[in-house]
C-alpha cells in the first residue's frame, strides 16, 4: 500500500537526486550543480536569482494574495570523500562524494516547488515562498556568504525551514530539537616545536612526538574532569602529523582537532582549560607551543514556538508516532546564520530502510539513503510552507 506521503513524481525526484549524486562538487565550486538547478527551475516556470554568495540560488514563488514570506533552505556542496558504495549512480568525481545527503536536500527543494506549482499555489495561496539553494555548508559558511551578499535584506521572513538527512531514523520519521539543535564548533591547531635529531640519541633531542602523545591523552580529561556530567561537549583530535622517517626525531609536531559545545559558558570553560593544559604540558616537555582556537559555526537554535507548530503539523502528515523531539546533536550546521536572523527550524529527515535498520552514518564513504525519504521531505515541507503562509500574520512575525 502506498504511503500517504508518497508524491506522484517519485521517479523524477530519484532521477534528480542521482544526477546530483553522480556529479558532486565541493564548496563554492557548485557551478554544474547550480546550472542544473537553474535548468529545472526554468522548466517549472519558477523565477530565480543566481550567483548569490558566489554559486547560490534563490527561487521565488509569489502568490496572488498578499501575505508573509517563508523560506526553505537546501545546501548544495559535497565532501572530499572517495565513495565506496557499489551503486549505479556512484560519484563520477574521484575523491568527492555526497556523503551528507545534500543531493537529497536539493531534490526535495525542487520537488517542493514542483508540488506547489502543480497545486497552482500561486493562484490559491497567499504570501511568498523562497527556496534557497545554498553553497558551501561543509565548512565554507555559505549561509553567511549569502546573507552578506544582500540576501533579502529588504524583506521580513516570518519563518525559515531546513531539512537534513538523518540516517539514525527510518524513512517516514523525523526529529527536531527545541531550542539548541546543533553544536557550535571551533577548530584547534597546536604546533609543538622541539629539537630534532637521531632516533638513537633521544637525550640529545627535545621530542615533540612524546609531548604531543601525552597531550592527546590529557586533553580528554578536560571534559571528563572539568565539565559537569550534566553538560555535553566533544573534544576530538583528528590529525597528528610529525616525522619523516622511523629513525628521526622531528623538529615539530602538529595536532589539529575540533571542539563542539552546546553553550557559550561551557565553551569558555573548555577554552580556558585548554590554554592552561597545552602550555603546561609543553613546558613540562621543554617544547615551544603555538595554540590557535579558530571559531567555526555558531550554535544552531530552533525557534521553540515554531518547533511546536512544526511538530503539530508534521503529525498530521506523518502521524504523531513518527515525529520525535530529540536532544541536540554535536554536529555543526551553518543554517545557524539564517537562524540568527530569522525564526526557523532545522528538521532531521529519517532516511534508512526500515527493514534494514541503521547502517552507515553521515560522512561515511558508504552513505546512501532510502530514496522514499525524498517523498517524505517534499510532502512534509510543502505542507509546512503552505501552513505557515496561511497562519503567519502579514508582517511575517511569528505569533
């Protein structure tokens, strides 16, 4: 039996998603992707502006009756990951892959516009629907770039929505968080400088590898022994580079990692402790140290009132048992920049096959989706956008 959320153009959605999947492009290089999106928009008779934030696109549907403006964001960029899935539509670009579901997000956004057009929403609806195709979510702050490029500064947007594939949930289910939904991120870079020399004569050297190895272990104590167990934070060292040969003690070691936090207070506490620990261990090992903490994306904060509205309306579409209020996640998202300016909600879209269960997470070289999740996204977000244009006041302010 067909699910109530299936669209009449499932195959069209699948073809779009697989096209994007075959030709992934990295941040701010989404030229071919943007061209494809623009072509589809023209075929749907949807006007758009291109080149916003370099490769971004804003599609606009204006209804005959005046009303509020609402928006939906879909990100466009892929990741520098070599795909290892054996599927007919696997990436044709070596070392690049849509491993975070952005191919699906773009297909959903185009599907929303097609469904609105087929429902003749421009004749029967009110207000404005903006669909934002955003570049460079994966570390490039494309949302900020679009905002700085004059994104609709003259227009009040009453609500902005975004969806993200969520492989921990099965197709047909969604999740969201009240308030903070995704962590703020910081990049940590540590350079330890010692005195290089022969591996057979360590007493004549100052070894940055030993100091760095000791530091990696001790950094884990910051959260486990300095942060309340009622709080959540992650500190991961993902890169440790030193040396050129097995019998050479190198001059320096470089460590890089990421810090994820859910509150400014906890972040400040960790940063203070990080400075003290890094400089203390460097001194103990007679090493010079250069520590840089580079702010990344800010906290992603959902509008609590809109979460309640979305949960209620999503329950009408998917059923109450398929809508989950979840804890915040430690992944970062540059949708944060839009939410700093406009009230909105980031929604997690379940996308694993219900009969298979969870297999591969985001950023895995094996990541793939149950493509019926595209239909879920189109049906859900079309309903939500229509509801918001009907329920928000004309000034766009969230009631």
